[in-house]
C-alpha cells in the first residue's frame, strides 16, 4: 500500500507519457519528460522498477527510463532503465526466477509497474478511506 501511495502516481505519469508518445510516434509529444526528486525518491523508484539500489544514492544520482523503438520490428517498443548512466538489469516481478533483463518490451514494462501504478482518483479514494480510520 505504501509503495502505491508513494510512487504510484509518478509511475502512472511515466507510463501515460510513454503511451502517448508511442501512440503518436512521438509527433508533437515532448520527447523528454524531466522529473526532479531526492535520494528518497530514487530508492523507492528503483525498487518499484525491479532494480533496488543497494547503497544510498550519491549526490546528483539519476534514473533514466528510455522508450526505444526497434529498428528491425516496426512499431515494436522497448524500455531501458539507466542508473547514473549504466544499464540496470530489471528483475521481473511476474517471473522472479527468470534472469534479469536490461531491455523489456513496453508491455512487459507496463506489467512490471502495474502493481503500484495508481490514478489520481484511486489515490484520493485510498487517502480518504485512511483518513476516516481510527487508530
């Protein structure tokens, strides 16, 4: 629940931006979306992606999530994650016994982050339910 509330809206924003770009072949859609955060954003974001950071992020640490279009397969998109410029092998939550991969199909990436991705409406609903709970 905490991961959904903490990272869910950001993951939804990232997936929605990539989906819009892919649907329009990036015509007229910004090709760069820049989000700023802190070390306390880097750690849960990397865990949500399936690549938890094992050490506290250094100053100016960054995560790049790149949608890539295949040159050989028309309209096939992939996603690659970089941490401080280095490719990150992602452990698939749906099949953790499989070897980690540095390149996921777009569909695999969406599935990977779907467990925490949350809409604004879902976020507000969960928060209002929690606010009504007596502890």
